[in-house]
């Protein structure tokens, strides 16, 4: 049986350049803000993937969210986070991640207070129900956690294997292949689907298309995937979740 997949080229992502009114060069993977496409609203419980390049001394100032599970993954530079649940300000660097259950309602800000650009992925997951208790956690991931291996960074709150948890049956993995021909393997089970986004570099997936920077693959299981760096570097994220009926 052939593997069921769909390639989304980086060129197909909706692009919004930074301006006086918008602090980031943003590539929207799904409908968001001023970008609306009724045929590109979500992939399973994955509602938003925004790839933000935030200008120095700029960012997303205090604003509210509710009834959403939100993950941020820092790719470059430094992101300063604040939220009303903890009242604490912290700085996240490359490879660090944070998870927020917006639930009943929370205010937060994501700012780049430094002199270099900051790039981070903003990922929204649909919650299993409304009105959940607000939660915030972050975790520092070192290079050794993801280099030439697959790191499980986010999981379900019902499964404490991952450092960060969400109130949803979702797993997120990252890997950074740091030498040519480096390989890692990963299995997608039947009844599950995955959104694979190549963040940096170029990665070959045996039997499937090679992903260039910012290319994405939507794939349904079962599948055994072998990732290989085609050059000196590849950095990608896997967002795995149950298969939805309309995507079966």
C-alpha cells in the first residue's frame, strides 16, 4: 500500500512581511489573522502553524487568548515571554519550547528585546473541551537533546514522557541532523497522522519527497520514515495526532 501524503511547498505558505503595524515576517501554514482560506483551516487538531521572524526590539505585546493549546518553539535569537497566569518574564533561546493552556483565558506577550532577529514557530492545537484550567510550562532543550536523534518535546498530559504536556492527544518531536548523511528513523502508527515541517536545511525522507527549508508534509499512518540530511544540516519538527474522519 502506498503511503498517503501531501507536500506543501514553502512557496504555498501565505506570507505577510513585517511593517510598522506588524512586527514579524510571518509565513502562515493555515488560515490566520488577515489570511483566510476555507480549504486550509486546520489539519486534524492542528489549527495554526505560524513561522515568525520577529524584528529586533519588537514583537507581540500583551494580548488575550482562551480555549486553545499553544506551543512556541524558538529557532533563532531570543524570545521574551510573559503571561498573566505566572506573572513571570523569561527568555527562551534556540531549541527551547513553551506550552500554554489558554483555557479560561490568559494574557501573554512574546517579545524580541534583542538586537538580532528572532525566529520562532507558533503552534496552536484545538483543545478537547472549553474552559480548561490555565497552565504554562517551558523547557530548555540543549543541542545534545536533538542532534542526530529525535527528541520528544511535547506530549499529552496523560503521558508524562515528554517534558511539556498538552490537554490533547498530540506529540511533537524535533531533530537536528548536523552532518551529511546523518539519519534518524521514526514510525507513524495506523490511525495517526503527522505534520512534518522542515525548519532549516534540506532533509530526504526515504520513498517520499525531499523537504527544503520551510517545506511541509502531511502524512497518514501507518508509515516507517527514515530521515537523512542531504547536505550538512537539517532541522525539522513532527506534529503527530489522531487521524480525523475527513482525512481518513
